[in-house]
C-alpha cells in the first residue's frame, strides 16, 4: 500500500512539480506568449500601429512619386530648351552666312546690268558673248542657291511702301497715283523665310 502511495506522489510531482509552471508558461512566464518585444512585433519600434505604419509608407511613396514627376518635368523642359537653343543657333548662323553673301549677289547683278549691250568694232563678239553668258550663269546659280535655302528677294516693283520690309532712302514727288508707293529700288532686300535679313532700300512717292 505504501508503495502505491509513493508512486502516486511521484506522479503528482511530475505534473505539478517545481518546473510545472515553466513548462506551460516558459522560463519567463508571460514572455512565452508575449515575449519582451511582443508589442514591438505588432506595433513597430516606436509603438506605431499597423495602420499608422501603412499610412507612413503610403505618404513616403506619394512623396517619391511627386519627386520623380518633378524631375521628369524638369528634364523635359531642359530638353526642349536645349533643342530650341540649337535651332536658334543654326538659324542665326545661317542668317549671318546669307547676309554676308548678299553683297556678292549685288556685285554679280551690277556686272550683268553693266555689261555692254553692243560691242565695239574690232572686238571678238563670240568671246564677249561667252563671257557674258558665263557671268549670267554664275549669277543664276547664286539666286538658285538662295531660293533653295528659303532666301527670297523682297517685292518692290509697284509695291506699297511697307516699313516692315522697306527702308526709304528718299522721297520723290510723283503725283497722287504714286503717293506712298515704291518708285525705285536702290538695293534689293531679302527675307530668310518670313524674317527680313536685309531691308530693301527704296525711293518712295509723295
């Protein structure tokens, strides 16, 4: 009988012994369920709730997206500005070249107009005619080159005086019919596209 009581006592010790609570609760009691950092695991290092952490993440994402859009807009503006500057530089360079070329065209035009219509006796007519035709050909090539590059002479014949295209060098009394009109052109004007690169110098009726 004593032996059976001893066995029962040993069984009770195993169930409720010195380490009984530890088996259920662990060495740290509630720590097994909650752990020392239990709240941190659920709520974050600063004690923020999951909803607050989500809101912070969404705010950060929105901030980065806004920053990215601003950078893209700035780059697009930079690209457009650079392209515009390149185009303006090309146009300015082209304008300068054509403006410097115009006096050569004037000289060819004067040479063609000044060439004698009739040759003196004793001169070789064929030789002079060939020279005249060659001069005309070079002049026409100059005009063709300008035309292909959108450089055109400003209209002056029978035109109304226009300060946007014409520069009056003098006036001449030519009657009521010619008042305010271009009577003569002393130097041709030219336009590059729609831009005047040299005003036409004209005589205006008054």
